[in-house]
C-alpha cells in the first residue's frame, strides 16, 4: 500500500488517536483472557484493539485518518490489488476491488464462540459473484492463549471448479507507544539473520527489479534509508517470526507467519505505525497475465475443498521503554 499523508507531530496526544471511531460504527465483539483484551469489528473482521491488561497498553494501531484510517485489514481473494484491478476467467472479465471482497464485508459471529475466542464468518453475496465467479465461505477464528492472539482462517470452495485466490492479513502496530519517542527509536526484528534483496513494490504491484535490503542482519531501524515508502516484500520468507520494538531490545509485539510463506512490511516515512502483512500468495506482477488461472500471485483450491491457514501475534508487555 502506498497512499498516505506525511505530516506527523510526535507530541500529539494519544487520546486523539484512540478517539477515532471503531470501524464507522460497526458492531465490535470482544474476547479476553487474563493477559489480553482484543476487540474485532464485524465489518471486515478487522481487529480494533489489542490491549495488554497488566500495563493497560494498546499495541494495535488505532486508525487515525490523518495517517491511515484502517487498523488490520483482512485481504481476500487478492493481496492488495490485481494488475489494472481486474482479471479474466473463461473468457469473462471481472473487476476486483482494491484489497478484495471481505475487507468491508458483513461478518457474523457464530454461537459456538467462547470468552477467549470469536469465530466470525462471511459467505459470498450475489454482488461478490459478479466480481469473482467462485462461491466461497470465509471464516476466521480469533483465539487467545496467554499473551498470544491466533488467527485461523478457513477458506472453503463451495463451487465445483478450481478456485484461485490470495489471502493476507494487514495488522498495524503502534510506533511510538506511550512516551512520544521518535521513529528512530524503533526497529523491525527478524528471528534469524538475513542476507537478502527485496522485490520492489510500486503502485501495489511487483516490479521487475530487486533492491539490496539486508546484509547478514536480523533487524532494521525505521529511520534506516533502506526503508521505502512502499512495501518491503519477501517471498518465501526465511525468518518466520517478525517483531516490532525498541531499537536493540526484544520486540514488544511479534508476528509468527506459520502457514503464510510470504510477508510484506509497510512503514512509510513519518508514519506512526508498522504493518506486518502475512501473505498466502502475494502482490500481482506488473507484467502478469490477466487470466486468474495463470497468475503466480494466487493459490488454488479444488471444487468442494477447503484450506486452513494460521498466523499469530504475541505481545511482550515486559519490554521496558527506550
């Protein structure tokens, strides 16, 4: 993603950020345990809050529209965008909205949910089938265990032909936390040292160029000149745990990719958040075929089949400030 504003005052009040409306008035459900309280909107199944109880600290970005009004988008059946916002299938052309079909869809909470879990479900509408000719059921189980929030996503192909799709999460995490420290006090951390280039992302699409990125390093500061305003995409990411935290310290929040092979990291200059985006599939390519069956950015499910995909977010509220 690459649409944003650049102005930010590090002295601005956190209360002004938190006061933003929760997903335009949509109903919000809450789950909790002894460690965390988590709020989720039924509009798009989008996280609204991840609050640690002991310290009363909010870790999720709170959607200030001055910078980026969303918090934790769920992307399906595309990761961000297809080339020219469209694809073809069996000779027909379909327009695919930015971020896909479920990001603002009306989910319902299933009754078998418990205090520390919520199971939210979305089934395709008639309008969805006009944009995407594959009937589907989409379900997310949010569950808490200790200081870890797990997302388990079910994608079911309710049709008889092969379905092609991408899937991704897009949670944003606060930088700064309370205290008003500058961007340079924060870093993205990796669970192993990496010696990798990154695939260039421009206008939401993979380009043909690769850019030097990490040189046997396991972290990168947010003010490092190698951090672009577009994403830092890694295909087949070797470091399976990616953290956000204070420079030189254990991350205060860590995302485990688990069943998601790819990841994008997005933290534009001057923005008070870091997005860690687990991806099944990835951004479309600038030269990609329009035929969805030929796109490298999607995966497939046979008719009547389903797949389950997990990622998790772990909070470490014991990390002291900088």
